[in-house]
């Protein structure tokens, strides 16, 4: 990934992709003091860009550091990166981390760095293929207790468990893994939130102990706009036996139907398809206000 053509915004300068490097004694690498975003541009417009930038700032604050670029400066930098990439549909990855001045748990004075890259990340499958649904494994690890980790932060360190879980799922032939929360309720996937359908009502875990995804919030709004009831609550894994449809949401995953989770089976149907279509319509570039 580091040997591509292109340009990365790095601490305020546009740097050739291959030269956007950091030192091995960076605090972010040793102690996980790093936060990031994942967002998509559609037709040259970044969907909910401001929400992502605000979340990046908030993620850093939760890790006790301040990004030395304002929300407006980051917004402008993202636009520049997208424009320079020449891509209309793209995935954007801002990342902020503590630098290399001090190498210890304490890093009070370390410089905070910010980089932003953009690349192509198509939704590989057409709607018909997607409607077959993906298969999810049950993850071995759980999401941490909010008293154990700042779970509202999109912190790199929190993804260590996700990578282990996703690898295990892939090695067992699944697309991804469903993770439970610290109390054993359904939580989320390794990079996406989860929803279920039962008798025309949508059920989704309350996002007070894992990332309350921007896509999750968008899909809840889209469903309610259609008059569909959305219930946010604790969901026990056994309850999955009673749900007819299931889908996951995320900036990268968009709305992706699920056919299987461990012993439970789902049939992606009308409500999932409606929300897939509504989401794709919602992310389309809006004409600038006159
Ligand atoms: N949970 C996790 C663990 C994630 O990595 C993501 C992707 N950022 C999400 C949920 C969904 O968040 P969003 O819709 O804001 O992309």
C-alpha cells in the first residue's frame, strides 16, 4: 500500500505517497496513541464530511490529545486530497497520532501529527449479489466495557481486537465476525454496526458501548423517514433466532445484507433492499445551494 502513486496530505504539506513516512519510535506505533476516520466521497462530494472531521477531533480528545488543525483546516485538507487524487468516488483516511519526542507511557509534550490519504474502494458487488447476504462468524473476543476503554473514540488501539477477530472469521470461511459487548449482548462487527428486522420493526443495539456509526445514524433516520419503527435496545444473541432480516452498516460497508451469523439464518428482503437503495440515494452528491 505504501508503494502507490499519488499524494498524501501530511502535517499541512502535500507529500508524494511513497515518501509519507514516520519514525519507528513514534508514540502512536508503540502505545496505540492514534485515531482515524474512514469516509467515502461520492461523485466528488464527501458524505457527511463535517461529522467525520468532528468525530476525529473528539476521538483525539478522548485519548487526551488535541489535533493541531482546526475542523475547517481539516475540511479544506480533505477537499484538497480528494481533488488532487482525481477520484470522484473514493475512500478517505485521515489519521492523527502522537509523534516521537518522548518514548514512554507519558507523552505530554509529543507533537501531534495528521495525515490524510484517499484511494479507490469500490463497493465490489452489484445489488443482486449483495442481496445474497454475507456470512458472519461469532467472534471470540468481546467489545470492551466503556469503563475499560474510551469506546466512543475511533482509536487505532481498539482495532487490535477487531483484526484478530476478522482474521479468525476469514480463516474459518466467513466474511466478518459479530462481536458481543462486555455483558454478552450483540454489539457490532469488526468495522460496522448491525441491524435486525422482526415483523417490520428494526432492532439495533444501543450504541453506548461501541462506535455510534455515522452510517448507523443515517440509516436510522432513513428508516424513520419511511415510517419504519427503529428500536435501540440490548439484544441477546439468542434473540437472533427470531429475526428475519439482518444487515450491517458502515462508511466502507454502506448497507450490506447478512444471511448467516453462527447458527442463525436470515433472508435479506424488502426492508433491507429499501434501506440499501435509500442509503445510495442519500449519499449522492447534492447540488450546491444557490
Ligand atoms: N464500528 C466499527 C468498529 C467501525 O470500525 C465502524 C467504521 N468506522 C463502524 C462501527 C461504523 O461507523 P461509520 O458508519 O461511522 O463508518
